[in-house]
C-alpha cells in the first residue's frame, strides 16, 4: 500500500528539510543545506504518494544522512 503525502513530509522534516515559501496549488518545496537543489512534492496531505515521490524522498534523505 502506498504511503501518504503527509508521511513523506514528516520524513523530510525529521531529516532536517525545511519547507520553502512559494509553490503553486498543492505543490510543496523543501530544502536542506547539504542537499543540492530541492524536493518538490505535489498532492494533498491525505492522498497516496506516487512511486516516484517515495523514491525521490528516500534518495534525498539518504544523501543528507551519509
């Protein structure tokens, strides 16, 4: 069963990513000082996350914790 967008947001914030102002509609942008670029999640908090979103969050967290 896919995870929810809110779970991905919680994981990002626990790893030190901070939300950035801006974004359009249901898009959220997160940045971390040790991560080149940003992570953008689309969708409402209660929606199921897409596979590519879960993969993107996993790789971003892995990069900043190594």
